[in-house]
């Protein structure tokens, strides 16, 4: 049995501090063409037609004090594909100007397919994100 038309509808992330995460994700996702469609005390959501929605949930109770550890089982990273290197570079500049953690500055990745070019960085909870073009 196959499910014709199956696709990812949304990606839901949990954050230790929703207000802080929103100050990071609003400008980032706006630069990527997403628009904020919901903000409440426990949830924020963005959409871009034809792409999975991005949801941020406020962590509850003791879980809000735990931090993400890179390379543990589970979430590894989320990559956004953009049209060209100028956008990758623009987002890198914004990250640096805003004081956010950049893991790897924009550069080509010759071992990856095509003309892969990417920047890798962390969100306020330490989740690894990537902006790439190929």
C-alpha cells in the first residue's frame, strides 16, 4: 500500500523559553519567506505555502530546564534550502550581528552533491540549523 500525496505537514520543536525563541525565529523565518500565523503563551507557528509549517511549543515543567545535546539520538539538524549563496551569506551576517552561535561559517562543501554551500548554526536551545543552496 502506498500513500499518494504524502508529505511532511509540519515540524514541531519544543523550546525552553518560547519568548526568547520567537525573537530568534521571527527574523530568521521571515528572511526565508515564512509568515507568523500564530503566537500564544504556549505555541508559535509559521507557514510558507507548499512547505511544512514550523511550530514552536513551550516546554513544560522540569523539561524546560533540560538542554539539547548535539549528536545524541533524536533530532540532528534542520536544513532550509534557499535560492542562492547571497541569501546564505545574508543570514550568516544577521546571525553574527545578532550574536547567535555559528558552528560553521558559509563555505562550499565539495563532497556534497552539486554546488553545495551552507552555513550551520544553533538556535537558542542548541538545536542545529542549516541554510544551504546547491
